[in-house]
C-alpha cells in the first residue's frame, strides 16, 4: 500500500499527558499537511511542510503543539499537556508541490489519528 | 480569505433517487474546487476536482459536479444514489492562500442519509 499512513489510529489519554502522532506520506510527495477535524466540522488546516521546512502554521496551532519533519519524509505531531479541547481527529495529507509544476492541488489523506482526552 | 459554505448539514434521500449537494465558495482568484467523501472513522477520499476547462466534471462512483462561476457554486450530483453512498461529503477550495500555503479550505460538510 503506497498511500498515506498514520499511527496510532486511536489514542486515549488523560488530560495533561503528552501525545505524539506519526504520518508517513506518499513517498514522492514533498508537501505534507496536518489538519484537525472535530465532530460535525470539516478539516481545519494546522500546518504544512515543504520537504523538511515547516512553511506555515495556523493560529489553531498553539504553543503546546509542535510538528516536525526532520528528513523530509515522515512527520510527527506532538501535543504537550493535552486538554479536553484537543480531542479530535488529526488528519495528515500529502501532495506534490504546485511550485514545481507538479500535482493539481489534490491532497491525499491518511485515515487519521483520533485523540480522546479524558 | 477564502471560504466554503455547505448550506445543508443533513440531507436524506431515498435509495435510487437523485441527489444534489450544494457548495458555495468565496475565493479571490480562479479556484481549484474539490469534493471529498468521508465514511465513518475514515479519512477523506477524493470524488472529483475542477481546475479549468469543461465546467461539468465527472468523478468516481457515478458522481458529477458543475462549476458555475456566476453563482460561485460547485454543486455535487448523482442521478441515482445507493445505500453505500451514505457518508459525510466535504467541498473544498484551494490553493489555500493564507500566508502562502497550498492546502485546502473545507466546508463543514453535508451528512447524507439514505432511506431504504
């Protein structure tokens, strides 16, 4: 399977704990995105990477959130001191770069990591 | 900033009946428009996309959508729905231009219920 994979699929944690999610994009895609989706809402943009560089962060991404993509391949999203309001589905997506004349704006999504904070 | 409005939160359709899901967008340039479908507990799957050219685009699973620039709309249609079409449908516009990212802005979704 060469699609976007995310791990873990489900995470239940207690408030105040730290959690980390991993995303493995489609191998030839140099752009990687993190979105958050809460119940009854569409996905909301959090941040994105062009290769290993984090080029933009949404205002939704508080200082408790940190994302990395150290070698331009997989990415991690860490949430420190989790709060109940962090409960959501965290979606990762990848795409080729539009700047290089590749791709068509389509994002390829993983199945998501569902976080429940008790 | 761009935005997407899906005015119908829930739609109920009988199996075999036709379907139209509405999407209106606000965007400062020529938009790229997408429809994604999400089954419970799953990620998003692309149904179809529009960039330019023919304003009626065909997608997977028998879906089609029509881009109407004058109405800023990109409505999704299917002539005859199947029970397996029950899912959440999201309209999206991009590239996202906030600060230079090329991601997508999504609507809040329409939940499609299929009656036997």
